[in-house]
C-alpha cells in the first residue's frame, strides 16, 4: 500500500501458496509495474487498486496461476505494454478471470513504435511484430468496465464514433489486444 509519491514495482511480489495479493496506490505518482516487475500468485487472487491521478503503467507482468485478477482505477488512465521489451500477456489469469473497473479514465495500449518513419509496421499487414502483443489474457472471461472513458484510442475522424471499423487500417498500437478462453465483455 502506498500513499506517498508513487509506487514502482521493479522486482518480484509473489505468493507461492494460497492467499490474496493486494496492491493499493493512493499517492500522487503512478502505480508502475515496470519491465522487470512481476506480481505473481500461485493460488490466490490479485487485486490492484489505484486512485492516483498519474494512473497505472504496466510494462512488467501481473499473473495469477489459479485465481482471478481484478484492477480498479479511478480518475486516471491505465496503460499496458511496452514496445522495447519481450514481455507479452502483461496481465494474465491463467485459469480464471480478469476484471477491470475504470472510472473517469481510459484503458490504453502503451506500445509505441519509436521508429516514426516505419509507422506502417503497426498496421495489420500480416507480419507479426511488437504491436501484436497480448495486453490481457484469461483462461476464462475478461470483463472491462469503463465509465467516463474509452477502451483503446479512438482516432477515426472521418466516421462517427461507434459506427464503423476498418480492419485493413487497424493500428494495433491504438487498441487493446486480448486473449480469453471464455467471454470478453467490454463496455465504455
């Protein structure tokens, strides 16, 4: 639990037995699971709560082997992924559910290609690259509830929001990539 400047996880937080891991940030800085950070439980829930205006940044791994992951965030954005590392399945409940509850904030892809003159590589041209990483994975269901915010970044200015999707020009760096063994229920 943190109520100071921010919370950066750069190492291992692990529960090898049963029981819940709870991470709570109410400080002024971001709750960051950095590239080398790992929050892992063998047989228990992971609950992450953030009310910092700096949001949540996940470039490391949050993994529950046998239980659920629940992330609650208010008044800021949740950003997942990194172009530079080899991490994938950043938030992963191997056998169970992942749930997001975000109020007054957005769920964003944080994978940004630094090679600006090759921006086309982030489009779906059938060539796998960093932009195809999975942000959220679950053995069962994924539920994403966003109130007063968005899931992914809306950048289609030529068509009214919610009316069209052009898969041939989808930029994977603007979307949230998920993999679920069950149902995906996403509302914004």
